[in-house]
C-alpha cells in the first residue's frame, strides 16, 4: 500500500511544476531541463522549475522523486543510470518500478575518440594494434559501471582484445586525459568532444548506433556495425513521475511534452548541442526501460563489470 496521498485535479496543472535534475548544472540532463523550462508554459500552461539535486549518479534526485506525492507537480529527468544503479547494489528505491515513465524527450549518442596524432583511422586498425600489443592500450571513461565503461568493455569483448580501462569522474576529465596523452582511447557522449571533433583535435572512430548521426558535425562518423562490430547503445533523456500518478494527469503531461518536442526553439537549442529530440509516449518509454534493463543486466554480467563493482564495495 502506498502511503502517498493525491487528489485528482481536473484543472491540472494550476501551479508551477518542479523538475528535479539529479546531476550537476551544465550536464546533459540539466541543459535539457533548462531548454524545456524556456518553452514549458506554452505547452503545459505552467512553468517548469528546475531543481538540481546532484549525487549518487542520479540517485539523490530519483530518491526525492520516488518519495514525493504522485500529483504530477514533481517530475525528474531520467537517464539509463536509473536502470543500472539497482543492478549494481542496493538503492533506496528500485527506480524502474518506483517511478512512472511519462515521456522520452531525446537521445544522446556516444562516440569512441582518439587524439588526432594517433595513426588509427578506424576501429579495425585499433583492434589490430591491440592484438599486436596486448594490454598496452588504455581506454578512458566516466566511472566504473557508467554507460561509457559498458560500451568500452563491450568493445573489448566483441573485438576479443586486451585493453586496460581507466575510470575518471566525468567526460571532461576523460577528454583532458586523452588530449594529454594519458590514455589512448576515450568513450563519452558526443556533447563533450563535439567541438574537438569539429576542429580535428580528436578523431572520432565510431558511434554505437543503428545508423549514422544526423548532426552535420558528426554525420561522417561510421557506426561500429558498419565496421563489423555489433555494438549498439543509446543514452536517453526522459521525464518520469512518482508511482501511482492518476492516468489523466500522466496523459496531460505526456501530451504537453509531446508538443514541446516539436517546438522550434527547443529543437534549435538541442541541435546546437548535438542532442537528437526523439519523443516516446509513456507506454513506449516503459517498453524501452524493460528492453534496456534486460540488455544491461546481461552485459554487466558478461563483461565482468558487476564483479568489478562488487570488489570495489568490499
């Protein structure tokens, strides 16, 4: 039995809506929330108020959401970490079941990059080098168990190569290490190195997508699949509410966010960052959570990431 109380309001919303961001100011989740904040009154009839609650790879924000009243006035930006955290250990709430998906808003692609002075022009050349020099190459990512770490370990497994993984605290730190020659390969979302890819200070070798990116700055980057490796991962950004939200309120919110995704101002803001707007309604977004959960559960076991995390926690 839920101890939350709610009242159905036919005039919903009749006051501002808080949207929690469980990450720092300036990150992908925060930038999306602030871009939506600018256009929200047109489509929701009320303003969105962004509240940053960073910490715990998103957990602080999602704990706050899960404990809030399911009345539609508290929402949060969600990312795939919502699925990963409960797989890695005990969390205050089991987020996939404690939260209610409202809408996917956008996807943010990942990319594998190397510094411009490396000789490799494609993924196969990296693999050949790694096979000739086992354990010599280092790949950087934004933390043990993060999506970039998962992609890197999947690459190692699929390519059957021995590459050392090096965790950092963020994509920015990883990029600095790559540019400084401390690591050979980096995997991160495309927001961080986009300008460097544009100016040629780094070479982008692959994106783990079904097809190439539509962003003109990044459209030249081949997929892993084109290069013979079945590696497909997307990061997504969506909006969730706490469980037991009345269906009519969920429908009103989903309708508002759907209209927002077509807004030219929001599209221009996201295009400038290289973020692709891609709306999914509550049911489709829920299905995505379920599919990704199965995929990620298998991968963290097969690649040994789960054991690595358990070791760290001892």
